[in-house]
């Protein structure tokens, strides 16, 4: 989700057109971020593994064992990120997100140390068209519509690998990964039989993100409809079809969501609407206060994991 610097002057029609085209093209030609760290940097023993998505796209992953545990947390990531995190402290990613204040590194490696030390095995994978995983669907990024197949692939891998097949499973899904999990639960509910719970960080309806981006960039708000059309021409999906709101009713496992309340890249009403639509009887939503950086939400677990660990413990023990 590339983001230009804030515009202080009025944009010409040509500049606006190129800006909207650049966003729409990003849905089919996304820049991959490198993996700058591995679990070894946190002192963890790990295994690099690969497994197929539901439709056969090869997915790359790390398995971090805990020999004393029969519980497994499966982790995925936001759009543009990978299982390591996101190098937005470095160019070109830094400039892409500087206008929203999100020009800091996101590093998920400490999360794996915390989960491991809390008594969990961890499986963390790159979604299709991200990290080291394979290309799928012509490289399209679809907010979960195709990526849901990767969620199913990770569950099937865990259930068919001998040393993991009997483990209790919980899911830790972020942004695109969370959307993908919700789409998967809607389309393939039987695959989630026995999954104990979901912890979801900052699920997102893309329309809200791009409304904020247009505002930051000085593009008239009414051009959001032009962007919706351009994205649909590239992906065949409209903003409405890219949102998890309609499928959230099919999320039946105990679900904890969390979100930066004053996130400069979306609006709180979006996550509140997604949460309200979640069909699970046992669900909770909490807000991260005191920041406008979305990236602080992604780094939150490594700073204060108690609520998420308590949720996993409550349903996986």
C-alpha cells in the first residue's frame, strides 16, 4: 500500500490520474519486502518449511518448536509485510509511509519469542505474493478473497504433519491475514473445526484506508469512486467485496480484536463495524491509545502481550 508524501499544493488532473493508477496497479504489482531477520536472532531454534496453499501455491514458513507443548499458534501478517515484519525504516518503504508517520520498523521476531516462552509452538508463514511464498492469481492482492486459501493451507499442514497433527490450534492473524482468516471461515467453515480461538490485529476494509490516503495526499474525496473502479478493473473486486464486514458473521471461534484507535490510516468505525459483525458469542475488542501510528498496533504484542496471551491461555488450555 504505497503512500506518497503529503501534498501541500493542488494536484493537476494528470497527477491525480497517475496517483489513482499507481494505487490500483499496486493490487497486481506489489513490491515484496525482504526478510531482514529470523527467529535465530531471538535465540530460537526453528525449521524453514514449505507447504501448499489450498490451490497449490507454495508457501514458505518458519516452524518454531516447543518440545514441552502440545499447543500451536499459527501466525500470518499484514499486506506488504511478511513473517519477519516490515522494513519501513529503510527506503523505499520509508518514503511510502512517512506521511502517515509509519516510517519505523515492524519486527515480529520478538513476538515468536514471547509465544514460545509462554508455552506454544509457532508456525508463521508468508501469504501468497509476499515474502518468499509463491505467486498466485497473477500476483493479485485481494484482501482475503484469494489469500483465504493460504489460511486453509496452513491448517492442513498442521493437521497432517505427524508431530503437529494432534496439537491444539489457535490463530494469530494481522490485517490482510486477519481478513483472510475471516474469509476462510466463511467459505470453508469445516476447516476450523477444533480451532480454539482467534487473536486478530487491525482487520481493515480497504475503502477506509484509501479514503484516508486520498485526504493525506490532497486528492479530492469524491475520487474514491474512481479508485474503486480502477481497482475493480485490475482485480475484479470492488471495495465492498474487499471488506471483511460481510463475512465476519461466519467467524464463530472466540475472537479478540485490537486496533490503534486514532490510526492515521483508517477510521475506528471500520474495526468497530467488523467487530460488531463477528458471529462469535465470546468476543472482545480493545483499543490502543496514545498514538496515531498503525505500525504501533503491529508492534504492540511485543510491548504488552498480556491480553492476547490471556486469550490464548483461556481457550487453548
